[in-house]
C-alpha cells in the first residue's frame, strides 16, 4: 500500500494526525499542537480536514513568497502606489462605480499590467490573475485564497478606468518616471502608442 503524503506544504516537519472519533476528546490539545504543526483529521481512514493555526495559514497562503525583490514589477508597484495615494477622492469615487466591487486601485494596477505587457485586451489580464501569483500580488491582493472578481465585471471596470482622464494621467506619470519607459527591463513590452493616444485624447479636456 502506498503511503499517503499530506498535500499541505508546511516548513515545520511532519504534520500531526488524529482520527475524527478521537477529536472531540482531544480538541483542545490538538488545537494547541496546531499552533506550531498542522493536524490532519482522518475520517474512515482517509484524510478529511486540517487544523491549522491562523499564523501558519497566513504564512502559507500569503503572496509575498512569490515576490522577488529584483523583479521589475516590485519597483513598478512602489511607483504606482506612490501616485495612487495622491488621488484618494477620485479613486474612492471610481471604486463606488466599479461593477466588480473591487477597489479602483486594484483595477488601475491591473490596467497598468496590460500596458507594460502590451496585452491586447483586459481579458488577458484577468486570465493571468488566475494563475500568476506575482501579478495577483502586484494588483493588490495579499492571499492566494482571496477570490478574484467575476471576469466580465472586472473587464468592464478595466475599460472604465482606462477611459478616465485621471487614471490615464497617473499611469503616464508612473511610466514617465520609471526606467521601464526607456526599455530598462527586457521583460516588459510597454504599449507606448496606446498610452500616448489616450493621454492626447484627454489633454484638451484636462487643460480646459
């Protein structure tokens, strides 16, 4: 018989295990054990549920593990966050209009991904967020388990923010002050044409 290996990736050695019928008697004790080592509860000899401490769950569920400090998206996230913090009232108003109920700052960062990777449409960004954990961290999520917005509403919101003069200005300033605009990273293929066209469309109204 093959040994059943736990699928929970915990850096604290072998997890503890207990049959379900014994859990009621030892719940307090097992909860204490789970503070440092996950406890696997068996049901009819098969793995059923895990008891995991909150701190350990966050450590394994967090997106920070996918972030490499030298990656270009790290500096870009710092740059865009600095600009987003200056436009709180506008972004709060945009958040209230988002069909996906996502914060507008998440949508803006998602649109920035579309620009720097020259993706043809917002659907590609939404698809990427389903499996690319670095992208998910970049747009503003903290945990892998956080649910993503419904795709159609998310794409609708990306189209909305990309047509907003303030958002276009924010993204343009972000890239204008970044080495990415001068081709400092081989990974990115910035869609300069789209960004300049959108900015030109808004220059007149913004000036007035």
